[in-house]
């Protein structure tokens, strides 16, 4: 079983930056990791994905602003968020899909507001 802990959320002004972290309790070397977000009253949506080999994919609205990366030695995946907009306000979650199970973290709140 893998436990995930997200951190790095907070309140930031429009145009600002945050870096989220997703720390796993065990090795994530073999797994792809996805960052999701869920805004109030909306469905959870995927934001960015990084494969085990480092390949990445982004939701259109965050392309060019968000960067996902991983440090396998630290069992941690990051989401660097730049040029933040009010519409980026949401709870951000990371997920690891092992094939047998999906593991989710508890989420971290990101609020973009002046």
C-alpha cells in the first residue's frame, strides 16, 4: 500500500506561483503519477501526468504555466504552477495508478485571489 501526502498549497495572488509536492511512502519508480484538481461544485479533473520514464502530458488550460516533475530518489512528484489564475483555485490531489490499485492523497488547497 502506498500513502501519498500533498503539500505546498496556499493563498496566492493572480500571477503568482506555487510548487506542490506529492510525497509517497514507498517507491514510485515504476508508476505514472497524475495531479488532479477539484473546484467547488465541479468534477475532479486531471491537470498533469508524468510517466515512469518521465514523459508528461498536460490539460490544455495549464499548458505553458504548469510543470510536473519527479524525483524518484525522494519518492516525490512536484507540480510547479506559474502565472496562476483565479480559475486555478481548487483542491489539488495526486494519484498513483499501480495497475491493481489507485492511491490518492488527501489534497491540498490552492486559492488564487487578490
